[in-house]
């Protein structure tokens, strides 16, 4: 019996530090995972949600995106979350700068607490003009324009003209105009984009507050390039219609 008691006591003594060691390992692993997630979110990839229809039909209200922050040179945090305290920020070296037709997330120049998303129409040194709803860059159309369809949008209460824009590079995207809109009233420019700035426009051309309204986008405000839709949720559908509420066909779509 004494021998058995001694052995039992020894096993208990050795199990206590082992249990504490496991708890410490789990805690450390959790902290490492949290720090890694914060680093990835800050410098590599971040998730964003589309709250407005300014980029229809490329991006819809309820689309959830992953945005590449590394490609344009990620910014360090410029404020303390949930406070009004601002911090000086710096930017990592960029792989490239935003180019024409790329869809860019950026900090709204009039209120940098807000994130906006638009298509880059022109870069520094280029001249932009809008005539009859079509943008011209350095006197050339933004691309060949072909009417795709005319369709009613119940959310906006207008018939929409869908126009496919095909650039000389072969890249294409679709813009929208209200069929009943007086396009000449939307003529704009010409204006020259200053160096270190960009001219941004929404694909939903008649329902987008963009560079035509608030001016040029400073390069310092660029956050990242939109990459892929990882989830899409139709808020107009009731919750009990779950299968139709999720836009399954949009999940995994590359953004271009």
C-alpha cells in the first residue's frame, strides 16, 4: 500500500504543471493567431461590404469583398479604433500604382473615416471629360461602347441602359445610365488630373457621388484593389427565403 500511495502522489504532482503548461500553450497559440490575423488585415487582405448601389451591376448592395491592400502599398492604421484619436501613418512599398479601369477602395477625401469604392478612370497627368454620359481620357473614349440591354430597376425606379465598355487592351466592364436621363446635362470637364491623384467614377453613372462631385482622389487615400466577392446577401429578400436571399452565383466572382 505505501508503495502504491507514493506512486499515486507522484503522478498527481507531475500532472499539475503539465496541465498549466497546456493552458499556456493554448493561450500563446491564440494570441499568435490573433496577431497574425491583425497583421494580415492591416497589411495584406481586408474584407469590405458594399452598402450602396453606386457600382451596380459590377458590385451590388450586400456584396462582401476581399481587398488586396498589399499591391498598392498597405497603410498602417491612422487612428485608434472606436475613438476620434488620429495617428500618423506610413505606407509599405507598393508593387504598383492604381491603373485605369481598376476598382479601388479608398478613404473618402471629405471624411477619411469612410471607405469608398469606385473605378479608376484616369491617373495623374491625364485629362478627363464626360460628354453625353461617356467618359473621354486625353480626348479618346474610355472604350468602345455597345448597348447590351434595357431593363427596369425597381430599387431605383428607372429603366436602365446597360453599356459594355471595351478598352483597347481588351478589358471590358459594364456601366449604367438611366434611360430617361438627359445625358447632356451631365457633361463634365475637361479637367486635368494632378500628379499624385486619380479620377474615380462609379459604374452606375447617374447614381454615383464620385470625382465629378468631390474632386480628385489623393494617392495617400488609396487603401487597396478589390479582388473577389466572397459572399453576397440580398437584403430585400425575407429571411425565411434563405436560399434565394443568398446570391449564390456571385460568390467567388473575380472583380473586374
